[in-house]
């Protein structure tokens, strides 16, 4: 068990370190992540959604569908816990 | 209305999942008809979507009206529409079946069960319909969480098996998320089509390589492909019958869909075939999966466990078809997704019916089952035929395409694996059929009536009809498979094959 | 060499955290420890994403500074992209954090079920009980 775990760690870690080499430097304002999609959020969020907080604008509007999924996840977890843990109370029957 | 079919597929089951607890709180008995009625909507919508795709080609639907890549987009093409129809059809059939089985196995938990049932279907449909890499993760987690909860309330070993599934499933989902993050770093986008467009110039970057490997490993974990399969057999076998009837046909197939999507849409086929040899590794993993899964299946005496190992073997067929990366191979893989959904659905529902009648599903107790439950066991026979690949079932056609794919790729070893696995399938399925149909019951002469007379003892109609529909589905898909391939599947194959 | 390590140190931090979490998930014998490992693992992925959003050179939190009403009223206000960090990874991670919490909750509920059945949370003891009783 431990041997397998260490083997998997070495493989995963090796792959991750291998991948770091060609990553853009940390905090580079011209990296693709900061220059392709996100500038439009920063520039347009206020005008289009009238929300000064860009994170809120993206969370609630541009990617609101993701947020709907997120609430569904919480609902799922809640109902799941009810399903697993709820015991039938005495005298309750139908 | 018709333009919003794509959104209805998700929204209606999700909203209904919220209403089930409220209505169940008022009247418990209304949950079942509500769920069945609700699940008709995704089926109609996805048939509408498929019809629209066939008539006018792929289309997209902008959620909230935000244009991609800034907003989230449903990008619907032949593959999405096809898998959507499969998922919604299977889930509707299983929901009809669920009534008696749920009432018997967990009478006090009907309300949260049906709510989670709808959430599971929502999650599976959401993974397939969306065109956004991160959105896939969100719906993957909805499906996974509802699946964990539903599986954990099964028979004895279920919670422990589920915990293993949680650990493995979370590693899989997080690896996928990590891969998405790497793609985001290099391309700056999350929209599948946008990423696909921006990616080719970076194909030789190490970041993209890492991303590809992590995504494929993550999805492989969800698919239960050897050697990442260890969690699957126990989790599927111990789950309540209705749940294994829903999850076994769909969960791994949706992961297979994701693999096709990542390998052939987000990345161009050239990346995984030529730049890094993932397809070659995948074919070998698939081949081992097929053989090991089948051999383990032979060793089982519990029907549900045998079928669960058979999932590992069958997912190997799909992975093999994907890994061969040629026209016939991928046709076979996609056709096998359809075939597996119906076949596994059919045999797992039969297993559930046997559990319902006998309380367990040990194969050695099956004597004379054909006389007691002739219709159910005939459906099982059709399922077994499809598993083995006997015409005119769908399994025959998908296997033929897979074998043709292996021949076209000139990989003779896989042709041998496919043929050999058919023999293994014969062994483990026909063992069940032999015991159930042909084993003589030893007459007990100490009694006044030495031969026990068996009366017809079929399961209730609400269980029998879905089983027969599944069995009919196997035959219909087999007979019409040339039409299915001509109208849908041939458009799924990437142009470069 | 040192400069190379420092210029990408966010990646090293998250890789170490990720591997600690992964090791705990696979190698530890106690189920609760596995679960904590899962949390560390997911946190590592979250940190990785958040670190993508950083922009050096005077960028600040992605909240519009200045007179929001005036800017909104005058239509297209000129907003300098370099002065705000990238909001998208933050949004994604809000969702991922919620997902991670939900997974932890469900896993804890499953652990309660396991404890009710086996009266222990040690992996080898559970495996022994499963072997003895055949379930």
C-alpha cells in the first residue's frame, strides 16, 4: 500500500515538475491567462452589469450557470446526508 | 420553445429535484409519478435536439445571452445529442422500474432517494450538454455526489465501497480540474471550441502535455479503466438495485463520452496519436481491462458483482475503440456506448428483479429460475447475447466495427483480444443461463411430492415492462444500427480519420 | 537556478501540497486521515488556480475603484486592465471551494455509516472484519 502510494506520488510529482518548466512566470501580466478572456470582464463588467465588483459580476452573471451548478452541488450534499443518516423516528409510519 | 430545448434538458429535472422534497413532505406517494413525468421532458427535448442537429447541423446555445468564450455555451453536435438521447431514455426507463424496488429496499427513504435520482440525471445530462471545460467539472461533481449518497445506502459493504469511490472519484475530478487549469494558463480560455482553436500552436509545450495526461488519467479513473478500476466492482455491486441499474449503464459511459470529447474535440486527434502516444497506451490498458475484467467476472458467484466486473471489461471495448483512433474503431466505440447503456441497463435491472424476488443474487441459487420468471430471464438472455456479440443484437455490430478497426490499424493482437473476450463472455453469461434453465432440481423423495412444482412467479409489471423495453432496445438498436451509423455516428468521426 | 525557482515558486508550493494530500489519501491507514488528505489535495488545486490570477506591477483586487456611478453613466469608461488582477480564477475557485466542502460533507456522512457498521475507522481492521464476515 505505502509502496504503491509512494510510486504514484513520484510519478505525479515528476509529471508536475516536468510541466512547470514552460509555465509563464508567476504574476506576468501578459500571460495568456491574463490577456485573452479576462480583460473583457475587467473592462466591461461595470458597464454591462452595473457591478463594481468584477468577481461578483462574473460569478453572478457571465458565468451564472456555473453558480447554479454550485448551489445544486450544496443541495445534493444536503439531501445526500439526509438520505444516508436520517433514521426513522418511532411512531412515524405511513 | 424548440430553441430552448437545450436548456430544458437540465433545468426541468433540476427544478423538479428541488420540488420532490416539498411534495414528498406533503404526500409521499406523489414522488414516483412526479419523477417519471419529469423525466419525459429531457427525453423529448433531447430527441428534439437530435432532430435539429440532423436537420441543420451543430448549433450552440448561449446561457444568459453571453457570447462565448466569456459566457458559458452549450455546443451541441452529433455526439452530444446522441449521448443525451441515450441518457434520458435510460433514466426514464429506470425511473419507471424504480417504484417497487425502492419501496422494498428503503421504504423510509423514498423522498430523498427520488430527489437525488433526479440530481444524478441532471448531473449526467449537464456533463454531456455543456461546451465549457469548467462547467463539466461542476456537473461532474453533482453527478458524483448524488452517486456517492445513493450508493452508500446499499447492502452490507456499501459504505466502505463508497468511501473508496469517493477517494478515487475525487482524485479523478481534481486531476481533471488541474488539467483544465493548465489549459487555462496556456490558452487563457475555458470554452472547449475556443481552447481547441488556440491550442495547436502550443502542442509541443510541456504544459499542454501535462494537461493532456492529467485530464486523461482523471477521466480514466472515472471510467474505471484498468489499472484504475479497483473502486468500481464493489461500489456497483453493493449499491441498491435501482441505483446500480441507473449508474452502471450511464456513469462510465458519460466518462467515455468525456474522453472522446477531450481527445478529439478539445485536442485535435494528432496530439494524442502522434505527439504523445496516449492512444497506444490506452489501447493496451483497454486490452488488459477486457481480459482482466472478464476473468474476474468468471470468478464471481454473485450476479451483481459479476456484472460489475463485466463493466470493467466492457469499458475496455470503448477505450479500445477510442485508442485505435481510426474510423471503424471510433464508430465501434460510439455504437458500443449505446449498446452498453441498453445491455448493462437490461442485465442490472434483471439482477434487481431477482434480488426483489429472492432477496439475494447468488448464481448457485438460480435453479429453475426460467420456469419461475420466464420473461425476466428471456430479457437476460437477450442481454447475454448482446454481451457475447450474437446477431442481431447491438453487441454484434459494435464488436464487428471494433474488430474492423483493429484490423485496419493492423494490430492483430487486439483482434485476438476481442475474439478471446467473446469466449470469456460466453463462459460467464452462459454459466448463469445454464444454472437457471438446464440444471435439474434434485427430486427429494422423502417428501410426498418429490418434484417441487413451480408456479409462474414473475416480478410486478412496473418492473417487468422496463426490463422488456431495455431488451427490445438492444434488438432495435442492433437491427437499426446501419441507420444509426449513417445518420448520426458517421458525423461524429473527426474529419482527419 | 535560484532565480528560476523563485520566479515560479507558486508552482512549487502547490506541487508540494498536492503531493502531501495525495500521499495521505493513498497511503494512510485511517479513513479520517484519508479525508483530511483529500482536503489538502483540493486546497492545493485551489491555491494553484488562485495563483494564476495574480498580476505583478501594481494590480489590485478586482473591484472598480473610483466613482462607479459616474463611470456607469458615461458608458464606456476606460479601465486599465493592468490595474486589476484577473477575476476569472477567483470565480472558478469560489465554485471549487463549495464543491470541495460538499464532497467533504458527504464523505463524513459515509464515514458515520462505516463507523456504525464496523465500529472502527482503521482501514486494516475494517478489511479484517470484512474478510471474517464475508461482506
